C-alpha cells in the first residue's frame, strides 16, 4: 500500500497511516520518534499533506545540522543590523511556515536557551526576531522528530520537561525496518523502479537469492540503507551490462551487492519462529538439525544416521537437498542400511 509516498503492507505501519489520517485534522503538536532512516520526515510530510494546511508551506529544518550560534536566527529571523553581517531583514523558519507546517527534525539537539524560546512560541504563538522590538504572530502546526530518548533527556536535565509535554500532544513511534521485514521485497522493488526510471533503464529485476538475503539482514540503517543498497546495485548491474541493448532484461544478483553476504553474516536479523510459513520453518529446522548433526560426527553419514535414528538413505537425500553434501549419483553403491533397534 502507498500512503503519501510511503510504501508498506505491515500492520503496524497501516495503523500509523490511519492515525495520520485522523490526527492531521487536529491542529496539535506531533512528536515522531524513530531511529535514523525509518521515515520520520516522510510521516511529517504526510501529516501536512493530509491536513487543512496543505495549500501552504511545509518548512523543515534539521536542528542538529545548524550550528548552535545560528539556530536561533534561522528559527526566529532577524532585523537589519541585529548583528554583524545582518544587512537586511530576514524571515525565520517560523514566519516562512505561517499558516503551514514547521518540521523540527532532531529536536533533541536544540540548546536549552533555544528551548525556552520554542516553549514561548508554542504557548503564545508569537515570535520576536533577533534585533526586533515587536512580536510577530505566527499560525503554524509544529511537527518535531527525534531518534533519541527525549524522556531520558528530560531526566538528565538536558531537555526541558515543559517543552517535552508541549511537543508530544500526539506521539507516533515508527518501527524499525527489521520489525517490518515483509516490507523489504516491496520496498526493494519500489526503489528499483525509482532508480531505473532515473537512469532510463527498463526490464531490470532482482534475483530471488538477493531478496532472500535482504530478508535475513537486520538493517541497522533502516529504509534509507535499503534504498542506498538498491541504487548501488542498479548502478553495478547497468555498468556490468552497458554494452547490451537497452531493452535487454537485466537481473540484480549477489555480484551487484558485494557487501550483502558480509552484512548478513555480521548483522543477521533475529527472526521469530512465526515470521515464516510452517513449511519454511520446518525446512529450516531440518537443515539446521542435519548440518549440526553432520558436524558432530565429522560428516560420517552412518554414525550420524544411527544417532538421529534415521535411515542412511534418508539422511543422505536430505543433506544433499540442503547442499550440505554432494548429491550421490545413481551409479554409486550405498553402504548397507544400519539395522534400527
């Protein structure tokens, strides 16, 4: 399902979509919480798009990216002569977002001195530009976001408690990508389509083996990491086959994702037993069991089969199916079956 540019079929994300639809009509501050790369800005833009303010400006500022000494002037603006270099009046982000939405990303990084002024704006809906003597009324919807624990920051006395409660009238917690793992193939194909469109490519697909690996990775960088990996893979696939006609079908393979195997080995996703269908869970159990069994008996099929109380023929067949041993050719003679007691 696509909602304001956000792709998901995960039940938790669908609940968030529904929440955004409902609360966008209520002009109250929203706090979006989630790790980097989970889509906090996309949610903020969706709130704006669904709200009555959508005909007016959506203004965003990354509070962590603006030096502390400049943040106040960027937010509230300044009058001519307020400081050296202020050659003319400048409207800050609050005035630019008048009658629209102001998105304060990484709100947890704001200096305590600026927090006091933010609190005043939320309470009085008025700002005073640097160097100014008069207040300016602003009508805005505040959406803020953080990837830090603001409540812990309040306990540590680095974030004002009163501002925290002003910002979190409505709270949206975004799940990690690994917690909505069934969205990975959907997102991968979505990003594939975008990348191919930008590069003028067609007939590009993803090998099922690659999709399987993507599902087994823990995605510490969340959706942004997946998007970057797909873009890099498309570039690799294109360069490897750039001599062929434009309409030739290209397939992204593990060769186009050279770090994927290492990433999965270093940071595998911890799966729940019920994350996969029963037949897949059973097959995975059989593979893990037989692999451990063979290692225990140093790949001695006869000894392993006796310990597991399974015929040597069945064990050999299953081990070969899972790629744990070389398949036995028909012409080869098997050892006599052990007698089960």
